[in-house]
C-alpha cells in the first residue's frame, strides 16, 4: 500500500493575485520507498512537503497519509497524525534555545507514554549515533551549524517515525557531515522507513530510488534510478 497518496492536488495561495503553488499533482509514495524531490525555486516543493507532512490541507484534491484523508481531519487530528507518524528534518532546525541537545532530542517522546529515564536513554543513544555523545549537555547556541543539524536529525528520528520528510537536509553541512546524514537515511530506509527528501543537489537525490521533478506546480517527470550499491 501507499504511505502517502496524492490525487489531483491543487494548492492555491491568495495574496492579491492567486498563486497556484500546486496545480493538479497526483503521486503515490509506496511504504518503505525512498523518494527525492527536485525542482527550481518556486516550483512547489515546500508546499508539497507541507501537505505530505500534514502541516497544511489542499485547496482541492485529496492527500491520504497512513490511510487517513488529511483534508477531512481536524487540526487536532492532524497534529496527532504528525506527531505519531512523521519525522521532519527541516532547514530551520527549530531547536528550543533553553534546552540542551539531549533535552531537545528527548522532547518529541513527551507525546508518548514513556518514562523520563527511558526518554533520556533513547535520546542519548541517538545523539551517539549522530556523533554528538560529547555534546549532550550543550545548548544549541554552543553548537556549530552542522552539530545543530545533527541534533535536529536525532530529534526527528527519536520516535522512529514511519515517514521521514527532509528539506535540504545536507544544505549547510560540510561534505563529511552531509555524508553521515545520508548514511543515517540509508539505515532508516533499510529498516523500512519511508523517506522523502527535497534537494537541489543531484548527488543527494541519487541516493533515492526515484526522483520526482516538479515544475511550476506540476509533476514534470518521475525518474526511476537504478538500484544503487551505495558506491556511486
Ligand atoms: P519551492 O519550495 O519549490 O521553492 P514553494 O512551495 O515554496 O516552492 O512555493 C510555490 C509557490 O507558492 C511560489 O510561487 C511561492 O511564492 C508561493 N507560496 C508558497 N507559500 C506561500 C504562502 N504561504 N503564501 C503565498 N504564496 C506562497
Ligand atoms: P561543523 O563543521 O560541524 O559546522 P564548525 O567547524 O562550525 O563545525 O565548528 C567546529 C567546532 O567549534 C565545533 O566543535 C563546535 O562545537 C565549535 N563551535 C562552533 N560554533 C560555536 C559556538 N557558537 N559556540 C561554541 N562552540 C562553537
């Protein structure tokens, strides 16, 4: 079945002249698949991600995430679906400035019925996985850009979401840190997580199984990639 299904989705913003950010997009994202989304600035990539991530609803058409029609859910129901199903890795890390790296990573687990000790243990294990075990007690402004990105990544992964949405996840990382992030994505994909990654970098997109190309709010092309052995 599909993790996400879009049927003839339109999204129109009204700021004076209407802007057709998405103009009739239909797309199936199979469970466990790895999809990259590419397209020029303004082509609708962020709008698409916001819909897939249940942050917004379509103007018309249907968006079904994990079997639920997002357009028919209340705000509270969408928030719950997001919190339990989706992990976001966005460019703006949105870390809580007064919380340590460990506390930031532990926070999404407050949605769940897990005790404090276990929350901290899981957060600590993930920080170790992203190479920040020695920074657990640092505040975000005591970390470099790359380190903050990795804290945000650990936070997105801590609830083991079924669907990971990443917007330019390697955008402001050095080569090595970026490669580590892509390696983590590959591990989650192998474990069965559905991955959707927006990128303007072809070498990042080719880690996916297929590339969805957007142009002016429409789906220009879906490019299938050869099964990669990871050595490209
Ligand atoms: P991309 O992520 O590919 O750069 P976006 O989805 O951000 O594209 O934007 C698609 C179009 O929708 C652009 O013309 C953009 O200006 C417009 N747009 C996006 N978000 C909003 C908004 N909140 N209000 C008005 N227009 C918007
Ligand atoms: P990265 O490649 O991860 O972005 P940087 O080269 O920016 O790393 O940072 C190198 C080191 O400097 C890191 O160990 C980081 O902890 C430290 N550092 C960077 N910015 C700050 C800051 N604002 N306050 C304290 N330490 C910092």
